[in-house]
C-alpha cells in the first residue's frame, strides 16, 4: 500500500506528469523483459496473454448479462 505522502504526490501530478511516469515504467518493464532468456520471456508473455484472455472473457460475460436484462 502506498504511503499518504506518495498518494498526495500522485494526486498533485498533472496528467502529463502521470503519463511520463507510465512511459518510464513501461520502458523499464520492456527492457527487463528483453534482457531475459528467450524461453523465460516467452513464458512470461504467455502468462500475460492468458490473464488478458481471462479478463476479456469476464468482461464479455458481464456485457452479455447486461444485454440479457
């Protein structure tokens, strides 16, 4: 959990500052992923795809239920 100080810092950020933070974190994550051996990288990407597919399925199911009402 984030400290109060960190939360306040994020609340005071402009949208541009928040986006810069997101870009920096994405760059860090991609560099880390690319530095790993191919097999490990593929395993990680497969897990990410699996989680994304599960999330998509849950969203679609929720939308179907809303449409059925």
